[in-house]
C-alpha cells in the first residue's frame, strides 16, 4: 500500500482505506483457504506476509475499519510405515520466515514489544546457518544414546535409532557431568561432495539420482535396513535442546558451547549479535561464503539468546516467537512454457498449472509452476511457447514472474481460461468477490470426490497407511470407495465377496490384510482431526482444533451449527466469537452442516467410527483451565500479547469480546466498553494484580 494513502485528507483516506481493506480481507482469506484447506499455496511466504502487513497497517491507522472477519495469524511429515512411532516429550515445531532486512527489523520490534522492553534494553541474538537437512532428535539417558527420532508431524516422529547409530559424528556415550536426561536436536545432512558421488553411483546402478542433498540425506536415513544407511556418508549438527532433566545454561549460546564440549559438531560460521547491524553483517558474510561451505544451507536462523526471554515469549501456533529463519533470496531461471493444464481441487477450484521445459533451479529439476488464477494469466499475458522467468522460494511451488521480451513466437495466442470443468464438463463460475473459478459439479465431479477422499486420509486427518493417492484413485474408479464411510466397510464387503480386493493385480492376502489392519487402527480418531478430515472449505488444522476445543464433540457441534443458521441468534454470535472465525468462515461451516448429503455422511461416519471427544491439554491445577478470559485496557506488568499467551498456556480461552459466557474480564488502565458490558452482564472483573495473583505469577 502506498504511503500516499496517509497523506490525503481524512475523509478521502478513510474511503480509500476501506476499499483496499475489503479487498485485502478477501485476498488473504482466499490464500488462507488455499494454504490450510487446499494444501495448495498460490503465493510465497514473502508475498503473503506483505499482504498481512498491509492489512495490519490499515488496521493500526484506521481502527474503526476493523471487522469481525479480519484474518488472524495462523500457522513435517507423518511417520512412515515400517518405523516404530515415537511421541516427542517436547514438540518439535517449525520456524517462521523472513525474507528481507525490513521483515527482520519487524521481528526484532515484535520481540521487544512483547517483552515490554525499550530500545535501549539489550536483546542478544544468536545467528547460525540454516542447514538444509533432516531434523532429528537424540535422547540420552545417563549419558547413553537410547532414542533417536525424526520430526514427523512435530508431535510424533519415526524411531531411527539403529540408523542414527551409523552416523560417524553422533556420540553414543557422552562424558560425565551431562544431565540424566538430555535431548539434543539438530540436523542430519549430507556434504556436497558426497552428494555428487552418491548420485554418480546411483546412475551407474541405473537408479534415479537424488534431487538435492537434503533429499539424499532423508532417503538415506529412512532406510528400513540400517546397513544401507551405514553405507551413506551422513553427518549431524546439534544446535538445540528438547527434553532435559537439568538446565545447564541460561543462554542459547551457552547451549551451543556445552554441546560442542560434549562432542557434538556445531554449524559454523555462527555469531552472537548485539543489534540489527550485527545481524545483517553476519547475514551478508554468510551469503558470501555460502558457495564455499561443504553443506547446503537455505538461510540463517536467529534466536533470542536469553532462555528466560524465550520462555516468556513462548509460541504462536506451530512456531516460537523467539526465533525466525531468514531465507536467502529465491532463485530464478528462464525456461519455455510448453502448456497450461487446469487442475480441479477438492472444493472445485480450477487452478492453472504451467507445464515447463524442465530446468534446474536451486539444485531441483522444475517442470511445473503455478499460474494462480485467470487474472494472473491475463496480468502476465503468458502464452504457450513463451520464454518465461520462474522463481522458486524454499519448498513453495515455483511461480511464473513474467515473459521474456522479444522471445515470443509470431503465432502465439492469448490463453482463454476454460468456462467448464475439464473433469466433469460442469459449468465453471466465478462468484462476485472471488479470484478463482469454481466447478459447479459438486459430488458428480470425480476430481472433487477423489480429492476429498485423499484429504480425508491425509496425514493431518485420518493418516491411513497404505491408502495413498494412487490407491484412492484406483478404488474410486473400481467403485470400491465412493464416500469416506466406504473406507471403514471395505473389509466386511470384501469378506462377502462384494469387493474382491485380493483378486486385483498387485493385491494378495497379505497386502489386503495390511490395509485392513491400517484402516482398523484409525477407526478411533480425535475430534479435531475428524473435523479437519471433513474438508470443509476454509477449515484448516488450526481452526479445526479451535472448533474441537469450543464444542467438545460431534453431537454438540452439529446442534450448534444448526442453531447458527440463524444469524441473529446466540449460537451464531458464539461461533464468530471464536478466534479466526469470521462471517465468511462461519458461512462455510454452517453451510456444510445444514446440507442434507453432508448430514447423511456424518451419520454414516458416526456409525463406523469412534470419534473421541476433545480433551483439553493437561495444565495441572490451573485455576483458569477451560475458562474464557477477555483482556481490556492497558496492562502495566506485562504486555497484552504476553498476558494472552500465558492464559492460553494455562488452559484458558482468550476471547475478543465480552458475553454472558465470559468467565473473567481482566481490566487494565483506561478500560472502556468491554468493562462496561462485563459489569452489565455480571461477569467477574479482575484487576491486573488480581489476575496475576489468581494464576500465581
């Protein structure tokens, strides 16, 4: 957004801001749906963050415009079959990203603001290379290596102890003086020279080469036969802690020094920075030496050095507030656009995909890139046969930046976006305010039905081993699975010879039994995962958890959504009062739970599944567990963000507005309308000190 918006007269600026604000909300909600609901991000993290920041700037400057549907901040792989699963004692979460010096400055400002520090207060930052490898956690008890696990989904990983013991620089026994329980976390990687030699060997043996060192390391470490891993040249950098029985340092830098003393290799060059100038100097220096390193890096990791600050800052969704990854600039390349295909997602969205002349970008062979939507194709004016520039940033799908001038063929014609679904030939429409075309075929559209089934069994949903994308497609085509409920009646129907799975090519008694066992193991499912599995538009993993925490079980949720169909009723107000759920998301939720065919599906699933009611995280004797808290006014002993994070850590629910279901209103200085409403409703009002006394801080 141009700063000139804030140079206009107040009336003009407000109207222009209002118009831009509405567009930003629609655009961000669309990208949230693509990322969390479709698993199909259209833009890079940097582009998405830019939209968020523009929205936040408008809200800061024009608070009267803030609406209930304003987007809120949201946030591995599942253990493979054949490996024992291990639950992490402390979650292995991911990092947020920044892509520029300005974004880094914003991160540092957020840290200071959250902690309530002034510009003069020292906040040391550790800086170290971001290794492009496979995350691994090593558990030592009494100094002996007894467990090793991959990150997995952050909460549960793969048991790879036998494989890890073959890595030459991982200690099996630590020296005296280490804590009784010590969990060392770091990255398993392959050196560049070894990667080249491995690929040469792969080609000699007529095997496919690995795309990059990270894939080679991951493939080598996840061998069921540890002797194969032993043949691969893997190494380990240790840089962080998980579960520990004794704190042995009060800084991140101190942890690095101790790990080095105990025999772990540290990634270098690293630095302890005093300010933003030091940080950027380090970033510049490591960018220069990057080609000379014998291991792959894709950026720099910054961490607040003081551990007490880290504890106060805590986490947001799936990432810490006290650390950030500074990614290197995306790499670009020029190639030829051979064609444009239209993919149909599980909610019917038509997404154009550029088919490219294969080209290596950042060590990866790229043959596809996203074109986002019809507007983007028109804006870029890309035509089949054009020479185009593409950009690849991290693991984000490559995007098309533009057309190379003076390279266009004379007979190249503008691309015409299809007006019908390429799968079922139903009409494709673009509703007012939408940026995407959507197939109207619904359940008769094979693409939507199949994609919904794939989502249903995906890793964050039911996570059924042996029922991958290809098997889903095969069983759909053969009529074995048409609805999610069919998955759980597959074995009984097979016994009755209605679905002779064993007679099919590639299937025998053992493979069929394995599949049936996998399905049976997932018949019991947590309520939040069940909600996510339904594939409701705009309902990603984080929102599914909030819905599960609010309503508890399926029966209650169904009744609440039926009641919420009345937008003037209390149930609808309760729904949109949940964090991250505005009118747009609420409409999709209510719409799903009021359609007859969806209710029929829910009945079918309820009969064949054990859907476990939501259980709040254990928080001991917390006096605010399960309580709804609203903060208002200015807090003096902690920042508002820190207060909310503390309440949530203790099992409380933080709401943005006061209702008769609110348990506590914490009123700071200059509290306004929320305090007045709490008094009118008879809600318990606490001063900041009373709140701190209540939670024992």
